[in-house]
């Protein structure tokens, strides 16, 4: 790293520390004033990025561009998504619960008892609004790059949902490098489309770089006409298979040799120092030690070497993602577009503890040798222990509605905002984004009818009153937020969270009644102490809320699973 980069990183860290110290208090800036021109809107979504994987959220991973974004923006420390990817993406675009939008579960995990049920179509259904369509109708250019995962047919494509230009991976994942001719792995067998046309990736392709190149090209092509744009950059990093450029992996050589617990403890200490969590925060308990989840001390030297390498590659993917976000922002600055651009960054869910070989079986053309880990044709995933580190300081990870699966790093920068805004700790969610974008653009919310057809209305609330300082609250205290995925579920308000998690892997939930546990989110986001027995009235109120939520959005539970 050169001296200029070191100085830049130190400057960003200093600004970051100052804004974190503010603990949510605006620093020397008045409420945002709407610009004369309608703003551009840039939505950046990472894939399987954990809560603590960004420097500003306590990570050791190099993310100078996201950290710099915070130096003129704001951290949302309590931003929530669905426990898995396509449900979050459906809510982001439609503004409605994923059970209403067609992704009650992912298409890949659809069960026989869900087939044919409303809200379980496996794609963004016809009753769903699309923020891209609404903004395009309102005079915006609409661009998308990256992971679509909301339908495979032309009628379910980005073009059908309002994007005028798009370069997308249709499925939920793929290799990050272009395929090696004659050595095609299962992760290479993915479908890419540009504006609906089949694309064959060149061998030189790398996901984060390729998506950024395309998006810059789309924006540049229409820059001269003066119309604002909505750009949705749905990067596929750091989703498995873990792959990154060699020179970036080298930045982390040896960094993770100390093991899971040391890295997790270091991240918690930084989070406390930055004010992400209180000094007296009690982190979540980790999964019990078992043959499937051994402790670092139980691993052989070779196993430790392999495990450390996985995290080196993962960190390199995150750094590469950050570098490409920096390229995109640098382009907007160089062309005079950045100052009037609203930027929102988040992850689609918590980090993944999944086994990649379940989805992409190893074949003769894979090379998972230590020397090839992270390179093309390698097929590796993070694993549950590193996923727990990534989700620090919360419990569990992707697939579960515990905080580690649904609380993600979120950063927002308002147009013409040049001073750090501190933190916003209010409960917010992905459902709030579509209403926010409409308000920014001055486009009317269509409610329950669009183009003469009945649609699912948006259920979130615009974040602009919170972001501009006109209010210090977001949700009323009596408002309830619900979520269900694969039988795991929660219902919560601003303070209390009633949670039921079964630890059976896979989409089939355990039969019987839910094992409800109650957590006080104002004091225990680590979900360490079940206080249900001490608060029966709160439990009963939230159970009633759960039944109402389940009925309203059409949750389909497995036979034998009760409410």
C-alpha cells in the first residue's frame, strides 16, 4: 500500500471515529434541503456480507471507500432485511412483504405444500410493484447490474420490471471469474443476460469489476440528456464460491491464523470503541462445539491453514467489492454527478454458513487444493464458524431470523451532504427503501392500484424524515414487524422481539408449536437472555401480532407446524 493510501485511510478513520463518538447526533449540519434537480439514486447491495465486515462496523478488512462514504453520510446500525437473498430483493423492489411478492420462500427451496399458493410463485409476481417501473414512469433512467434472482423467464426479467438497461446473473449465485475453456465447473453453469440477450462471459471476467464497468457504461451513455438515474448495483460478492484476485488475497496472508475467537473478539472491541454497540454489550453465544462445528483448538495444523485461507479469500472479496464501489463513486465525482446522488449501501442478508458443495457439487474440473483456493475453479465457502465471526456481535447467520441473519451493515449518504451525520439506531428495514426512493424522486406512491390493476401496496415508510432530522423516531412504538423463512419466525416492535428458531438445516421446519423466546432489543440485541417467563403479557400481545401478520401476508407453514 502506498503512502497516499495510508494517509487517506488514516483520515477516513479519524473522521469515522469522530462521527461514531457523536452517537447519532448530527455534527455541524442542518436538515437536508431538497435540491433544485431531482437526485440520482444509487442502490448498492452486497451479497451475504456480515454485520461486522465493513471497517466502520468493526472489521479489519480494508474498506476505505465505504468508510469514506460514512464520512459524508450516516450509519444505520439497526437496519433489517429478510434472512435470505431473493426475499430481500423482492421487498427492496416492491416495497411489500416477500410473502406477498412471490418469494414466500426462495424458488430453490419451494416445498410441495407451497406450490400453487399465492405469494409462493418463486419469482417477483404480477401483483408486485417495481420501484424501477415507477421511477421510469416518473422520468428516470433505470439501470441494473448484478444478481437478479427474481425470475428466469423473459416475462420475469429486469426488462419486464422497468429496467431500461441491465446486465444480470439470473440465478442466485455463480463463479466470480469467467469460465476456463474446456474446464467448466458447476458454478460456471449460470445464465447471464444483457437487456434480455444471452451473454457468454469472457475468461477475463471478475464479477465486481465487470458489473461496475457495465454500470458506469450505462450511466455515461445517457449522461448528457440531463435526466436523473436510478441505478441498482446488486453485486454478487462475497457470496460463495469464494474467489478473488491473487494480489488482493495477498493483503490478508496470515491475518487470520489466530483463529475464529481472536478475530471475533477484536471485532467486538472495535465495535465498542466505535460506538456501534454499547461498552457493556453482551455478544451472542456461539454455536456449541460439535464434530460439525469444532473449536479452533480442535483443528489440526493443516485444517487451521485451510480455514484461515478461506477467510483470507473472503476478506479479499470484500476489499475488491469496496474498491469497485470506489471506482463507481469516483466516476460520479469526476463527471459532476455525485453531489446530487443519494447513495444507499446494505447487504441482502447475514453471512452464509452454507456448504457450497450442496449447491455446486464438485466435479473433475474443480481444483480445491490449498494452492488454488480463491482462484478460478475453486469451490469453497466460509463455513459456520467464520460466518459467526462475520455476523459479530449477533447470533447465527443467513437463513435464520436471529439478529445475525437479518441485521446488516447499512450506510446512507444524502445528496449534497458533505459532513458526517453519525448513527441512526432506530429500527429500519428494506421495506422502507422503495417509499424513500419515491419521495426523493417526487413520484407518487400508487397505493393499491397501478396501471389499472390491483397491486400489493408498499408497507414501509420513507426514511427521509429520519435522515433529514425532522423526526427522531421512525416506527410508532405500537407498530409490529414480522418475518418468516423456512418455518423460523419473529414478530417484534421497537423494543421487544419474539423469536422462534429451529436449528434443523434445510427448508423443512420441525413439526409442532414454535419455541417462542422473548428478547429485550433495547438491552440484549445479542439475544442472550430469554425473558418470556417474566413478561407474559408482552408475549401474548406479540403472539397475537404474529397471527395477524401470518394471516395478512399469507404465510404457508408445513403440515404439522402450528402457529
